[in-house]
């Protein structure tokens, strides 16, 4: 079997029946010492670290036989990952149980949890990387491929949605639609009001950071000339195999530099795990593993953490709603798509989107369509309607603007220093 067929086969290996489509949600968070308000050190040293937190919270998962899991991002951000579920209510319940475990450990170790998607105070040079050759190699490469890679690795958090697909046609269509709407989702769920102690004004900061990390493996599929749903998986595999590798895993816990394409990296050893490794060296806003991963949304404020996942699930996971959206997107010209990508650098809803209609218009359009899609999901999957999770908070965002905008407005009215403002309003404090 050719390397192309092997990679494509792995992408399609987890196909499911329509009424059994599962989703998974990943949510990342920053952690701070309560005593000095510094970020929790990533590596085990003379004080409690992110590595220690990961170890302790994994013990708690094992004791409770939970199906969700944890991992560490390169700057010590802790990522919670749900188990695959059909209903978002089940994911919300898992996340609630995670919060109970988190609170217990944070209170015990005098740790606070941050709810922004970009570190508001500290610079990348203030944050150490995980002691891993994998991240050293990534860091070294991103220094050459852009200017904001250190920010991405150390100082960003996100929400990621993983979605099963039924077959290749379903994967093609879902990936195309998801890719087309990522700029709009990124704007709507922007939650990065500060950078380096300063207001970002109307900048959509995390989108900007990813756009200047490594253009050869980041951004939208459209940016890489994957512009239609026709044979999209095939085009994605061809493109992926042509990308430069960052590392090779030999075995899966050892990372070494590999100065060649991902195709040749996979071909270098007869090992299936290298295909999955190649998937993890691509960082487009929509990417394939053996599920579709949708990645552009910021980590949200407390109480709204899974809202972007509900919004996207309503748009992407049912046939009728997604086909309605596809029909609309197929009328967008390349000029429309480029205009939308440019507007995604700002959180201003009055900026232009496709067809000379404002970003605000398109957010309202997607919002209503998502709610319709959640109605459809309840019937297709025979689950409790998920609209109540989304409805009120979605309307507030569309009416009042993004969290980025709202938080900056609140800060300017507060008269507080930024550190005191954040600690009082936007950290989960467990020191009482």
C-alpha cells in the first residue's frame, strides 16, 4: 500500500454510523500561584509545578474511574479532554466533575486558574518550556518560521472540538464547511483582551498569533489552496505529506530532529504511530486525525467553556443544517473568503465579510443556523435538546460584542491596576 493510501486509510479508520456520531471537547487553562500571582512553573522544581498538578489530577481520574483525560501544553497549560460522547450534556457533566477535582487540588496547593485565551501579563521569555526535546524542536523551528511562535507555545489556550465522520464524503463536506467558518467562529469567541500588560483594543489576538507562527503548516485549508469540498481528504493528504517534519518519534516517547518531509519521515520506519505523529505536526484551524479537529476558538470565560463546541456542533454535525450552510458558502467567491480572513484579525463586528455584508450579519446568520442545528441534533441523535446551553450566552455575545471587547470596557471603567483587576474578576480563586 502506498504512503498516500496508508495516511488516507488512517484518517478514515474511525468512520461511524450517522446516528452514532460522537464528539469530544478539549479545554486548556493557565494556572497561577496565589502567593505571587506568577504562572505555575511547568517543570518539577522546588515548588509545586504544572507537572505535579498533572500527576495529581491524573491520580484523581484513576481513583474515580473517569473517562476524560489530561495533558500538558508546552508552557504548563493544562488541557482537559472529554471522552467521546454523542450529547454535549454528557460532556458538560464531565467538565463539571473535572472542575470539582480541579478545585480540590488548587485549593490544597494555593493555585488560581486563569480564564483568558492569551496570557495577559507575562511575556514568553517569562515562561519556561516543558523539559522535552519535542517542544525544544518545535520552539527552534517556530523561531525561524514566524515571529509569534513563542507566544503560541507558552501563552495561549484554546478550545478544540473533535468530530466523528460517517464516510469520506461526509469528511470532505464537514472539513470544508468548518474551514470556511473558522474566521467567524474565531471572532465571535475571541477572549484575549490583554497582551504583555496592555489592552489589545480590537485585535483578535490568538488568531493573529497563530497566523504568524508557521504559515507552512498553520492557518486555514483555504490558505493552502484546498478551496472546495471535492476530494478534500485527498488534497489534504497530498498537502500534509509535502510539509516539512519537525521531529520523528522513535519510539513514541523519544523525539529527534528530522530534516525532511513528513512523507519521508513516515516512510523512514515501518511504524503506524508515525502517521499519527505526522497529524500532530500540522496546526491548521481544521485538521484531520482519525476524527476532524476544529481548533480556532479561544478558551472561554468560566461558565462558558464549552459554548464554542455547542455552537460548532449545531452547524457541523447534522446533514440538513450543514447542507444549508454549505449551499450558502458555495456562493462565496475567493474574494469573499480573503475578505473574511482579513477581517478575522479584528473583533469589530462592523467589518466586511462575504458578499459585502458585515461580520455582525454573518454571526447572526450562523447563530440562528446553529440553534436550528441543535434542534435537528435532538431528533437525529434522540437526545435532550442542547439549545439551552448555547442560546442565552450566544445572544449576549452577538448583542454586546466579544469577551475581548467586554472585558476591556470593564477594565477601563474599573480604575484598578491590571493585575488587581484580573485577580479580582477573572481568576478562579481557591484560597478562601
